[in-house]
């Protein structure tokens, strides 16, 4: 119904699903919904990731008509000539999927531009606007999102909203504006202090949880499907959810010292497209094999796609950004329609059940706890709050001996070794994150983040880099006296220990 109302550009058929764009509303949407202004189109670099689909060139190039911007096609090996023959103005051989994506990121960074990547079968982008979504007044006063009472009300809003057809340029400008908007401002002094304390307590370089990390995203995109009712059941913007790779906006520009404004030094002369090099992989020392430490980054600092991911690379890239920056920017009112499962070429040509399952296993290994099964075969559901970055990490805890201890001088402490066996996500925003640790003697308890960091630090103190024990005895043996041990605080974590018995209670009795 909405499509029938739109005016078709001359020479474009209804079947092409390409219509006159409404980019004139982008500045207004950014001001009212994001509380900020937009950048000029020249601040962006546009790349179309393609393989085996030169026939898509006319339709995709038409999306940029009149914008003043020309996309660069990154195509498969040996395909440059075919794409040029189909009318592509700028074509570069990128190779496989993730190397092509990384080439786009590196090239945009070299030119100090925001990187925009599109699938080669994108049909259109739409932004859905409703008064219940809240926003910002001219004075900067914020109005909260009016949560729908049920799915029926959400469906009603989707059917009675303003629908704006945007070009890739307009949609990219809007995504970038939302990333800079006050919704992601990190100004809470208490959170900043907590982040600093957690970083100091950490025995190794570890990613902070979303509740403590600076919430200034560098990665934005659209809602992963085109179901308006589901979209309006969720808030207009979400910061810890999957961003689908069909249309992504990644801010890889150099930044000023505050790391927020995005206004770095003057950009250098335009850098040419260069071949993508292998990513430099970095890992957290504490959880090498079981955490999300496989984050990849260039020397300049921007994250890159993991080239081991042959499919589902957008899930991994989303997790990388959440781990490093504490947030992504998913616009739930921005819809992308593409045909990546319905036409030949692209990832469809390489997709099969064996490869899909291998990639799912890789995701679950890199990001423990995040990915769950889906009602559809070969699909996953992403739950970032369930991330278990310390699964399997070794810890050590000192506990005071009881008064009847034979330790000379009374007091003293015992050291118990264990490892992280589970994670309990917060039920409410102000609840603690808790990790269940199991000790070698079979006991268990829950630790908050600060306690976990100290336990990790003690294990590191008592062991050499190979994990071998140093001179101090552990495993329930008495180790010294005095008050320098980790005394477990009197706090009930709800389900700590076996049958509610905490380590301190056990020792005390």
C-alpha cells in the first residue's frame, strides 16, 4: 500500500523497487530523534561488497544518483572487468567476503572517513517515524519512548507511522548522527569512577562489561528484519543487539584526545585502495581460549572483521564492538530490504549446512554464553547480556581460619584454587553481575566483578606464567597469618556455594 503511493523516477519500474528518496527529512529526524546534527555526505566512503553479481550494478548505482557520491565496488577475484562492463564506475578486487570488508575499513580509515558498507542486492532503506518514539526538543529536553502496552499496540504504530524512503547516503548520515547523539553520552561520574576502579583491579588487560565501558559506539546499522510490529515493540535505538551486515556504518576516523568527538587531525591526502593485510589478533591473557579475546584490530586501532569467519561475520563484528566500546547503535526504525538469500552469487553461493554449523561453533567458542539456538535451522539468537568473558579462568581465594586453628599466633588464612564455571546475568539494571566459581574441593560460590578480579590477580601472584605453583602452598593448606588475606564479605549472592554453603561458612564451622 505504501509503495503504491510513492512516485516512481522516470525509467524505473515498480519491480525494481527503487523510488524517489526523501533525504530532505534526515536533518529533521537527526535533530528531533537523535538530538544532534548530521555530517555532510563527503565525510563518508561508500563500498558495495559483491561477488558474482555484475548484473546488479545498474540498480545499485541508481541508489546513489544525485547524491554526489560514487560507491566503490569490492569484488571477487578476476571479476573487475565484468563489473566495469556492467557500468560500475569504481571497481577494486577485494577477494573473499571478510578481506573485502576489511579493505573497505582500512581504506576509509586511511582517508579519515566514516566507512559505509552495503550488500550488492540491497533494494531500499526506509525510516519509520512515530510520535510515541520520543526525542529531543530544540532546547535539548528529552522525551522518553512511550512503551507499547502489548504487541497489538506496537502493530498499530507500525501501520500508522510516517515512512521515509532514504538513499544509502541519507541513511548513513542518520546512523552516524545517532552514534554521536546524547543517548550514548557517557557522563555519569559514578560509572566513570567504577570503570576506573575496575580497570585498576584487573590483573590483565580485560574488556569492561557494557555497564562500565564507555558507551560511545563506532558501529551502527538497521533492524535485522522488516517486521514493523516487532520493530515498534522495541525502543527506537538499542545498544547491545545484533547489527545485520547488509547496511553498516563504521566510524574508523582518527579521534581527538577525548576519544568521543570524532574530530581528529586534518585528514591527509586521499589514500588509494590497498590490499588488505592479515588482521592482527589480540587476546586477553586471562581467558585465551574461552573468551572473546579474538578481537582483531589494525595498528590505528579500528576493529576489523575476523577473516576466519566465512559466514555470520556480522555477528562477530557486533560482539567485537560491544566488547571494546560497550555499545553499538542499532536503529530499530531503519529497515533494509535485500535479497541475499534469494538470488545467486554472493555468500549464497558459498553457504551450506556444514559451513554454517562450523561458523556457529566458532561464534560460541569466541563469545561464550552469547549465542543460543534458534527456531530456524542454521540460525542463532544473540544475547549479549549472557556473555561469559571469564569462563574457565583460574582463580585463587584466601579465607580466614577459624579461632581453633593451630596456626601459630592464631588467625591465618587458607588458599583455595578454582575456576569460573558460570555467569549469572543481572535481572535488573542496578543488579551485580555474578560469576560462579567452583573450587578444587567441590565447594562453590558467586563473586562480583571486583572480587573476581582480585581472585584472578591472586592466582597470577601464586603461579608462574606456565600456571605452575610457586613456593606458597595452596589447596586448603594453611598459608601464613595476619590480615592480608581476601576476607569474603558477608553478603548473600542468592545461590552461592553448594546447598547455600559459602566457603567462609564452611571454614567458620
